C-alpha cells in the first residue's frame, strides 16, 4: 500500500512521513530540503521564479521515489511518500497565470504514481507560524512562509474534494511525536494498523 502525505509548507509532512515510516518498518520517502535539493531551487522558490523548472525538479524527485518504492511494495506493506500529483497541482497557484498551462503539463508526470491513499494535512496559520519559528531555518521568512501556506493550503483543500483517494486531516492540536496522535491519524486515514515491536521489561 502506498500512502502519500501532502500539504502546504510547514504543516509537518516530513515529520509525519518519518514517524509513520518508522512505525510500520516498511520505509518512507521524503522530498528532502536544504542540503538535499539543488541550492538554486531554494533561491528560485523564494524569488518566485522559474516556475516550470522548480515544479519539474520536484516531479522528477517524486518520480524517483515512487520508482524505487515499486520494488519494495507488497500486500502486507505500507509505504509512505511525501508528495503526489496533487502537490504539483496545488503549487501552481503560487505562479502567474501565464505559466499555468506549462505547469499542468509538468503535473501530468504524476499520473503514473497512483498512491492508494493521499493524506492531505491542513491547519490554521497559528500552528504553521509556531512550527516555522521552532525550526528556525535561516533561509525561511516567517511572513512569506505563512503567505505561501495560506495560498497553497486553500488549493490543497479544493483539490482534495476532487480526489477519491484523498483524506483531509486537520493537524491542529495533534503532535506527530505522540503515539496517540499518530494512531488517530492512522484511524482517520483508514490505514491498516502497524504491528508493534514487543517490549519485555525484564
């Protein structure tokens, strides 16, 4: 089973992908961040330029993850991905209308990925601001990140209603480092439960 986790910037996708991947012991595929991406990508995202190049870069990154996971998938596995076609589509809203046709062509690269479930994370801006402040990345402007989140989050909410495999989950009040909150997300998403590693406190 392939499960994509998507949402606006700062909503906690990377953390949730890692945590759920660790719970299921079947692997997870994040999209990376500074240190993993080509350094020019961050600069272009911040400046709002090279819309098609940035979007195609992420499409190729996601495609590589889905390709690799195909060799590890199986009937009793749950594999987590950060990103899906809906991610590419939601980010189109960041760019001027003259780029939209070319961006939709790039988004079409995601047609082959077909995750079985897409968890669309959403939240209020107070949660986003708290998380962005806590991670304190020097390349992130809090005001710009919140502005981007509001725009992209609205697109994710809209697109989720058109995607039969999507489950919209509000992450406000949920912490991804707490077992009870992770189990609740698994329940809301309708995923099979993970098998716990037994602990014998001898």
